[in-house]
C-alpha cells in the first residue's frame, strides 16, 4: 500500500477496537489512542453484555467471535414477564433466525472480555500502533490531514498526524464538543440500580434474558456470566433516593427478596447506579473527523443496543474509509455513513429503546393488557416472531441502512 497517514482512532472501547481491526485487515494503518493504561484497562465498571446475532457476524469477520464464544453464554431465548401476575407473557427464540444467520442466538459476553480479546488482537497486528495511557486532548483539521494533540505515556504533549480521525471515546467525546455538534435528546430523571448476584434465576422459570413489566418496579434480568454464575438485575429508582441508602446491603437484599417473593439471603457480588441518556449527535462527520459508537449516540440499555449499534457503526465506517484510502471512492462516502448510521440511531435504536422502557413501565391497565396481548400474538405466530426477532437482533436496521444512498 502507498505510504499515507494512518487513521487516528480515539478510544479502545469495543467500537474503536473493531474499527481499528477492520481497517487494519483491509490494509489501512491505524494509530489507536487509549487514555487508560495496561495496568487499569480492565478495571472498568461492568456495562454491555448482550451481543446480538448481527454483531456476532461482524465479530466473526475479524476473527474476534472465536475468542469470545468460550468466554460467553449462548442465549437463544428471551422472555417477557408480567410481575403483577408473576406470569410469563411471551418467549422469543432466535432459532427462528436459523436461515438468516450463522448465529441464531445472543452471546452474553461482557464488554470487558470483548475489549480484552480485541486489544490483544490489535497489539498483535502490524498495521495497528496501540498507544495506551495516551490521552487525546484536541485536534486541528487541515485540507490534507488532521493533527491530534495528545498527552503521551510519559506525560508529554505530542502531535500525531492522520488522514482521518474517528472519535470512539464514548459518550463524553471531546471531539464532539470541539466540533460543537449538538447531542440532541434527553436524559431520564431517574437512575437505574444494577445488582450483580450469584443466584440461578432459572429456578424460578426465567431464561437467560428477561424483561419484566411492572407499573411499580419494572426490571431486566440477565444471566451475565459464568461459571461461576452471575446474574444482573436492573431496577428503576426514585429521583430523590439517596445513593448510599439504595446501595446498603440490607436494602439490596430487601429488593431481591421482594422481587422473587422468597425469604432468603442472596450473595450480592456488586452493584452500581447509572443515569440513562437518549441522545444522538446532530452530525456524525465534519471534514476529516467522524464520530462513532457512544460518541455519536447513547441509549438506554433495555434491549442491549448501545454496544451493538456502535459496533455496526465501526464496520460500516471501516469499509468506507478503506475504500477512500485505497482510492476506490471519494470522501462523500463519509456523508453516506452519516446518513445511514444516523438514520439507524434515530429511527431504530432511539425509537426502540424508548419503546422498550415504556412497555415495561406502562401504568394504564388497559394499555398493559393490550401490549401484553400483542407480545403474545407475535410470539405465538412463527412468521411474526421471526419479524420481531429481525428487528430486535438489528437485522432490520442494517438492511434498511443498506437502502440509503
Ligand atoms: C449499565 C450499562 C449496561 C449496558 N448494557 C448494554 C448491553 O447489554 N448491550 C449493549 O449493546 N450496550 C449496553 N450498554 C452500552 C455500552 O456499554 C456502550 O454503548 C458501549 O460500551 C460503547 O462503546 P464505545 O466503544 O463507543 O465507547 P466506550 O465503551 O465508552 O469506550 C470508550 C473508550 O475511549 C477511551 N477514552 C475516553 N476518552 C479518551 C481520551 N480523551 N483519550 C483517549 N481515550 C479515551 C475510554 O477510556 C474507553 O476505553 C450498557 C451501558 C451501561 C452504562
């Protein structure tokens, strides 16, 4: 390949790593900047864990899937429950997608394991220069390049020249702020508490992934990792609840006992409180600078779409940047990236995650009944259930984006 400036990727999260690996595998050199060091890289708060079939196909394309599968839990099914009646409403089985994908299941595999494996692959690739403990500070665009200012591992200021710069730095993207791009949307007033517990909820009829509707206290319950077995359960909290009070061991035990209606102590392995945002950047590309993943869009974790749709951005963008840098396309391709992926972020990820939350927290008994009947109707008819799964597993959004010129 002719010598040209590398693509600068800021952030070695799942999106930055997939972008870097996909670019390198298409013969494009990359400098990957990560603020965390090798020593603290794996000390991150637990976050995403559900990887949909479409995303598994992308991981497979770069050789990452084979490393994740032994570390994850294969979850073909998911369920909707009504907590008021303690009854299963509907079950969907990805087996119905067996003719659509090589991966007719979700793989429960934590973000931290994904980035650990992907980082090893990135470090081993000759075309990727991984710069750990290197903090991106600012950038400047020129007609033929972009120049990033970083604080390097020695704490010194350094400039790095690239052909393009992609912000994969997560929701707090400095790049997005420097571009003065609005992060349009809203933040839910309440916070969500996540409890990690060593207990097998399958004893109560649950499957690996469960959405539980309740006008008082909806929740999401996932088989999170194992062995040893860990499950995660999310509950909404009230706006003015005190954080320390919410996290008190007795308060956590009380919540779990009430949820399962049994009186026993649970082995609680962790808990954290988070705020949920629904936002999409007004622009995904300005000149030689592009936004991807959480830097471009954030959403509620209900439906597990944040990491998945971010990874889809990465692969879409990698193919376009590779064609541009190999002289096979001009850089208006990047405008198409924005049209396609912004459409997906607004019309699919945002719309669906907002709908998911509304469905679970609905208070009106008549609307709840209607919603539950509709879920049942879709689950019971294989053609409708397949359509439902094509949407939740993000095939629909990918296929729709392909139609956007
Ligand atoms: C509780 C919770 C549960 C979730 N569950 C799911 C789920 O089940 N499924 C799902 O799809 N999504 C889920 N998400 C969302 C998911 O975690 C994110 O969408 C995903 O991690 C975004 O990936 P990213 O690579 O864009 O950014 P991040 O994962 O945030 O990575 C950004 C990287 O950039 C680095 N960085 C930041 N600033 C700089 C800088 N200035 N210089 C250099 N490096 C920098 C950071 O250190 C980090 O390594 C969840 C989120 C939360 C909070």
